[in-house]
């Protein structure tokens, strides 16, 4: 079914890429709804005179007409005619700028008309000069090579990695480069204009046309409307550049889109590098930078994954040598633990938690500390590597001197300003251009703060609800007569609670994304860039809190406020706060982190991205089968390129793609001490993600308008913030969540023989069962087969026979001091090492800085030669003028004609100088 949706191909007008004359290329397309009589149920009642029945805004009664239906149809016809008038004015203004238009309403898509736009050469030159587009000149220079040794290493690496390079033009590094210069009509002789059709590629042409579309306004209805406002008001339904041709099928013509489909968007080339230069050529710098960043991030995950696997294998290899877990598994110790819940739970043996203790050692071992330090340095190296890679791309893509100019105001902003100015017209005479101040936005800012705090509070409330579910479910399962159920209470409760958290996170992610967009819209930012940055900030805050709140609870709060036997802490005076397992909460943190991370990647990122486009495609196919006979007859016509592209999904920006990776980066770095395999799962996901995004951009989305950008914007600041936060969180995870610090304190301060023997006994306190509060003692105290007088619980407290019974011991304060000292030392050490790496590695590679300097020198030389050529030409003209003047003076014997002749020579000389 899905394969049957591949559009029919027609060679007419070269598959719809050109005007009807098959010469002028379509640079942009505007789509709009057209009303065809007879297509609507009641359209025939009014015919072409529907608008004539409206006079002065009042409806005239019709004969034998339902008033409600008639009013609805008349209103619809009025709006359609209003939209048509706005389109006519807008298109007329477009033609005034020099653009050439061609309409097509006889299409296979029922009810949709198209305006095809072509930019002639003189318009392209004019706009390229206005936009200061850097274009390659005729001047070609050789790129400086590194030293012989480095050059040999690079050549060897290039030869080894040759199978990994995509089979596209320009994939290999070239030693020559065209000197680029901002396009100028006065200096056209500097540029190679032998082939004007290919001088401005399709991406540049569409960018120029879109810049004109944003600049031109429609002034009807007393307020200004640009293309964005016309789209928002339904005057046009879509505005998009065309893809270069078909990408699927063996008979598709070879074009950049087809090459990208075969060499980039295919899962069979997952092991190859991305053709970043071709991606930039086809989609523009902004999208090219995103995929370049994603590629660098994925490559950097390889060493992190290798080290993470080594740390995990170290834990597996040393699990049998871990003395604390061996003591917990030794049944001869006969340690009886206090009940995990009131009444329904009974006493239990510590040896039953053997599996949990052994599993905890896989992630809670000395190598974990090393891995946390490594990942902090890895994050710093990744940031530096990306900055250097970004500078190389800026140099290669001629963006070194690019500065973003002030963007056009958004349509919503202009509408609000217009409303404000119209309100003031009757009060005060307008003296200056109106703009929105903080006073105008104060209600929106207040709403933003209140809503964001409410959403964060909602997240905390849901997490607290899941905590109550865990407590009540654990108590209920403890009452089960099935011994297997009772023995697996902790695993069952943890797994089900994590799944509930995952489902809630997936749902709230979509809700928070919509709320963040609404909150940003009511602020009415002036430009698209400001809108995007504010939206990103709000969405990231909400989604970050949503994803990591359950994990933060397990890492830092679970088991911290439980009290002690006989004096437990209760929520709502009935729910006893849950405790960590005897081996600590690190294992549960690992389970929580892994399930949420893998669930988000598999369900939200991959399943949604693959399944939803396929589902939409299937729905369009089903709708096409239900069309009327007339519409079916229209669809029998051959599809043009602009029609097939109209059926594709619109491009909504890179925010969802970046957001997905930022949350993943948080999973990889923030709690990596508890889950060393996180980089590995992120790597596997990203290998699929790159090809999945590529397939979506090439085959399932309309071609985006190319946007110039020299960096990834606010996302870089978010990356730096997450990297700094990761150092702090990992320090607290190692010191407070794991048993690393208590083991060190015991080993060097309390161990009688300098080993870990006796560590478990040292961390367990004694409790006299006679001290239970009334109504909290176990219902079945003889479940173990004997009477229990003393039970153990994990804490540093005095025994009941001590004068200070159940008070905190000195060892607790020693461990706490060591934990705080470790946090301070670890944080400052890692921060210093990260800053040292940042300082050691320059942001701009040395060879790139040399090439940029060389370009400046060559440009100066080029203009100096041009000026010298002009001076030589001027001297030649002056010399010829003098010779002509001397000859004229010798041949002329009339004294009265000399002044006139001299004056004429001077005038001629001035005109020649001007020409030169």
C-alpha cells in the first residue's frame, strides 16, 4: 500500500521543476485553496454572484433558501474573495520586484492552486548583493599543507578510512579552494559567470526568493501582512521550495536528492561518514550544522562506550572477590533484619538480598569513580572538539565573516504593534514608531512564571503519587500467600513504578511541548530567532524536570528520611517512607535510569518518528480512495513536482531533534556513575537516529528554506550547562548514593585488620523488638521459625543497651564529613581539569587561522592588482589623449579655434577618466 503512493512521473516541464516554457526554473511555490463550484454542497445556490448578495455588511434574504446555510455560505464566499484580493495584491507586489510568476489551478490535487515563482538573473544578483552572500571568485589558491610527518599520517588515515567515505562528489579533501567574496554587481568580473544557471544553486535561489517574500507586504485591511501572516491567516496554505527531483526508484534522475537518499538516508550505509558538504549544499548551513554536530557527538560516544564497557566488565570480573557482597550472601552470618513495612511485613534474613548486593557491585565499584572523572573530561573534550570542527566548517562554507543581520519582525508582533498604535490614534498624535515594551508583556511574563511553576509542581506531585504507589503496593504484595511473590516484592515494585514513570514522562513531554509553545506565543517575541530561543528555554526546562525528577528522587531522597524502627517517618500519617536495599539505592537508580532512557529512545524517538509518518501516509492513501468520481478523474492527471511536495509533511524546525539529543546527553553524563553502559546505548540509538532523520528530511518532509548560521546557537550553552551540572551530580551520586565513601572510611579508620571484613556488620545497627510502636509490630513474628528479640537495620546508631540508645554514632559524622570533603575535592578537581583541557586546546585550529589570514592577504593582493590594472589603463588613455591633442595643435593654424579645441579635449579627457 505504501509503495503505491509513489507519485507518477512525467517528463513534462522536466517533472514540474520548470515553468511551462521548460526554461525558467521554479525557485519557490505558494499553494492556496481554490473554490470550485459544485464541489461544495450549497455552492451552486450563489454561483459567481455570491458576493453580490452582501451590501454594507448586511445579508439580503434569499428565496427558498435556508437562512443559516445561506449565511454560512455567504460568509465563506466573502472570506474567499477577501483572500483572493490579498493574493492578487501580494503577487502584484512580487512582480514589481522583478520576480516572474505562473499560476496553475488545473492540478491533480483537488481544491489547491499553485503560484510558481522564478527569480531572473538580475533579481538574483541584486538580492545576493543586499544579503552579502559570499560567492566563489575565479581566484583559486592552494590550501597550506601541514608538516611532512603530519601530512603522511593524514594520508595514511585517509587511505585506511576510504571505505567509510560516502560515494559523493567532494567527499575527499581537496587541496585547492576558491577565494570567496561578497557578491557585488559592480565586481561581476571577479566571479566565474560562464554558467549563470548553476552559479546560484537551487538552495541559494530559494533563500533569495524567500527573503523577498518576507520583505514584501500586503497592505489591505488597514494592516501590513507579510508571507508569514498570509500563511497564518489562510490566504496561502503553504510556501516551500521544491526538491530537486525524485529520490526513490531506479528510474529516478540523478540529482542531489537522489544521491543523499542513496548515500546518506539508507540504513545500509550506517557505518559511513555523513556527506555533510552535500547536506549543507541541499538544505543549508543550519541543518548542515545540526547533522555535523550529531555526527561529532556520535563519534565521541565511541571511546566513552568502550571505557563504559571496560568498567562494567571490571565489575563482573571482581564480583566474586567483593568481600561485603560475600558477607551478605553468607548464610552463616545469620543476620536478621527488621521488617520493611508495618504489620504485614515480617523479619527477614539479610542473605536473601544476595542477588541485589552482587548486582550492585557491577556498578558500585572503584572503577565507577574513575569513569565519572573520565566522562567529565570527555564532556570537555567533546565541547572543544565541536568548536574546532565548527570553525573548520565555517571556513569551508565561507561563514568566517558572517554576522546575522536583524531579522524581519514576526507577523504576530506586527499585528500587536498595529493594535497598540490604533488604540493610541484617537488619544495621542503618533510621533514615533510603536513597539512592545515590558509593560505590554507583563501579563504574559506573569503567566509564564505561574504556569512553569505549576507544571514543575505537577511533575513533583506525580512523582510523589508514584512513591505512594510503591509504598502501598509493597505492603500489599508482602501479604501475598505466595512465597515467590513475597521474595520478589522489591523487584516487582521497582519495575512497575519505573514503567508508570516512563508512560507519564512520554505523555507529559507532549503536553509540556505544547504549553511551552503557547507560553512563548503570548509573549509575542519580535523575531523568529527570539521566539525560537525562548521556546527552547521553556521546553528544555519543563522536559528536563519531567525526565529527571524520578531519577533524582531515587538518587538523593529515597531512604534518606525514613527514620528508624520504632520511630519511622510517615507520609499522611499512614504511608511509611520506603527504604533503600541493603546494598544501597545505586542498583535501583541504575534500573530507573536504564528503563527511562531506553524507553524514551525506543518509543518516543524511534517508534514515533518511524510510525507516525507511515500512519499519516496510510491515512492519505485511504482518503484518496474515498474521493468522488470528479476528484478521481482530476487525480488521473500526471503529478508535478510541486504537487508531490505539497503532500509531504511541512518542516517545523530543528528544535525537536536538538531537544531529543540534549535529554540524551543528560542521561549520558548526569548519572553516568550509576550506569556506565549509558554511552553504549546512546551510541546505538544515534547510529539509527542519523539515518532516520536523514530519511525524514530527504523523503518525508518538504524541502526547508535554507538558513545561514555559523553555530548551533543556544544549544551550545545548554550543553555547557549540562556538562557543568554533571560534575556536581556525579560527585553527589558517588559520595551519597553509593557505598564508596563508607567503605573507604571503614577501611582506613575502623577496620581491625585493614580489610573490608566486618563492613556489613559495622553499617547495621541493633533494635530491640520490644521498642516497636503499638500497632507497627509484625503480624507474624515467627515467620522465620523462631522468636526474634533483636533485629538489624541499616544506619549508624547506638545499640539499645547503650546509655544513648538509638542516637547517631560518631561514625555517622565521620562518614558525612568524608562525603562532603569528597564532593568538594571531586568537583574542584574535575572542574580544574576540564578548564585546563579547555585552555590547552585552542578553539580555532592553527591551520584554519593561517588559511583565514591567507585569504585576507590574497583578497588584498587581488584588489591591488585590479587597482594597478585600472591605473595602467588610465595612464594609457591619458597618453593617447595627449598624443591626440599634440597632433591637433600642430595641424590647426587658426588662433581662435585653439581655446575651443583645448576645452573640448579637457571635456573628453574627463569623460574618458569617468569611463575608466
